[in-house]
C-alpha cells in the first residue's frame, strides 16, 4: 500500500531539477517547456449555438425591414417622381429623376428652413440639458420625501401624451381665456391681457420651446440622478477635503465621471427636438405665414398640404441625411472618447 502511494505521488508531483527548478517535458503534456501549466483548451461551440444569436435577432430585423425598410424604399422611389393629385388619381408614374432634389436644393426656402431648424434645435437642447442637469443634481441633494415628490411630478409630466400636453399649453397661452395672460394682467402687464402668443414668429417659437423643454426635462433629470448614484462617495469626500467648492466638485468629479452620459443624452435630445412634429404643427401649423416651419413641418406642408408628394418625399430624405450627418459626428466623438480612456 505504501509503495502504491509513493508511486502515485511520483506520478502526480513534478520533479525538481537543479536549483529546485521543475524539469521540462517534451511532447504535448500538461506542463510546458518551462513547467508552466497550459490553459485548458476551449470547447468548440456547437454550430447551433453559433446561430442562436442571429436567430434571436431575426424577428427584430424582420420587423425593422417591414415597417421601416420598405417604407424607406418606397419613399426613395417616390422622391424621383412627379406625383401630384392628377398622377395619383390616374395611377400615372411620371419619373423626374433628380429634378425634385435640384429644385429643393436650389430653393432659398429650403435653406432658410434648414437654418431655422438647426437654430431651433440648438436653443432647445441647450435649455433642456442645462435645466435637466440642475434638476438632476437637485434630486441628488434633496431628502427622501422631497426627492420622491419631485420625481413623481417629473414622471407624470413625462407620461403625459404629446398631443394632450400640447392642448394644455394651447389653453394656457390662449389670447382670450389663457391663464398666462390672466396672470400677466394681474401682475400689472395690462397690455398682455389679450396678447396673441401665436401671432408672431418669436412668440410662437417661445410657446413651442417652453412646451418641448417641459416635456424633455424629466428624461434628462431622472437619468442624470440615476447616473450620479453610481459615483463613489469617496470621490466627493476627497474633493471636499481638498477644499473644492460646489462648482469645482462638479467639474472635477461629477462631469468627468458622467461624460458618456452627457454625450449620449445630448445626442438623443438633438434627434428628438430636430424631428419634433406634433408640437409645432398643433400649436400653429408652422405659422404665422410659415415662419415657424422646421424641416418635418416643411416636408409635410409641401407633400400633403400642397399635394406635391414627390417634393415632400425628397425633403424628408434630405432631413434624414442631415440626421445621419449628426449621427456620424456623435459616433466620431464617442470613438475619440473611448480612445482617450
């Protein structure tokens, strides 16, 4: 029995050579040339396991192809046609080539609307991110009860449907029975008693901006608060021990830690504001005198309102091109940030 145990120990324990170094083995044993153990070989996955991720993605890809891809193809074909009410009723196909695009790109109205859309998007996104960050930081500092109350109010504002919220703002800013005019009149601005908020370009954009900012704040504030909970408290304590104030703590601890969140949220808000349609259309349908039209409203007005369906399709595709350009810029910033990390 003792001899068998000795033999087993001799077979399993590596022998040492000169200086206590393990001897090398030739061949494909468990020990390499220098005695280091080789990692176990990875098992070869079954072919069905390799196909499983693609099979799980297949329903989503099919739904995307049916509900997004096919309408995009139809819209692309429509943008090369001269399709008005006459062609639509008689089922005629009048191919125009790139004529719609040439007419749109040569139109001063298109470039004016594009510039207006970019400025409108920039103003709204700056206000949304600034106020959203402030409210998110406030949530992180409030007590439990006050934080719950404010978070509940934000969720209710976020849950309100877009058209319902737009209708409420129409009532608030109504020229005859609006609460805003009544409050301004009570406060001493008697000239605002029957002020028409949708009568000028700037006042209409003011109402739309207040509406869009109000609808977007909950998303930014709640996400920022959730992101701040992932920051280690030791970083804040160390910054305060070094004598950092509130602004210094934000710039040296909070902002660098949450920089990916700021980039992603800002990008999402740019897309959401850029393609905003129901708020602008429901407030004044792009008026007065089409002075508050953005690219989505412009495409709808030309395509459906003026019955130039080919022109409307071309404008919508150009709008998508602008969004893709902004998406490419965002991806470039994201990749650059990953390289820095």
